[in-house]
């Protein structure tokens, strides 16, 4: 796998897919990361929780990108 923009896009898409399938009550609640509380949590944790909440709005565009990547992999051949 070469270092190209397409491969960077695929890697970002894989990380976004991974964040989208995390079950918030099951995985994040046991660490106290299900809700933002800036007074008791570090700023880095608050930023991570806010990033996770923002990624949740990307479900439909990520599905479209997944279909596009699958189409390109089928047509052009995977590496």
C-alpha cells in the first residue's frame, strides 16, 4: 500500500467507521465519557467526547463514502 491521498482517505474513513460503531452506553459510560462535564474532566477528554458527538452527525456521508470506496476497489482493483 503506497502513500497516496486515496490511501489516506481510506484510513480516515476506517477510523470514522470505527468511531461510528462504538456503542456509547456500553463502552463510553463505564469511563464516564458518555456526558460532557468540563468541571471534573480534563480538557483533552472533553475535546474527545465532543469529537465523538460531532462524528455521529456524519453517518449518511460516511455511508456514501463507503459505497464510493467499495465501487472504486471493485472497478480499479484493490492494492
